[in-house]
């Protein structure tokens, strides 16, 4: 696994390729469901599925792989698409929580 640091690697778009999944997981971890909907543009079902995975899942979410195993492939595809199209303005909303 790549050595990534949210304070170094997750503050500017595009994320380093080797840190993409790491940064996505860190942002999802610090964002509230309302942020996922209003800032990232997720639908409510996906935002709630992520919330349930982090808070009520069978195992703790420590990495993107853990999150991936807690959601279905369609949901993971939606997450990847959202973050591949993420703007710096959207990311800026989460930066204070990443530091």
C-alpha cells in the first residue's frame, strides 16, 4: 500500500494516483451525510449506505478496501465517478477536516 498522508496528498485535485482510494476514504470518513449530498452530489441512498457502513457495519472501516467490501459494486462505481469529477471548490469544503 502506498504511503499517503491526508495533509499532503489529499488537499489538491487531482489526487496522486497512488493515493486516490486513500483520499476518497478520508474525505468520506470526515463528511456528514448532508455534505455527501449537497457538496459531493450523492443521492441520499448512497450517502446513507456509507453512513451505515461506517457506523453500523459488521467490521470497522479503516481503508477504502474495507468500505468497498461493505458496499455493492454499483455504489463503489458511483463513489469513484464522483471523486474522479471532484472540483477543487468541492474539495476545499473538506480541507479543514482533513488537517
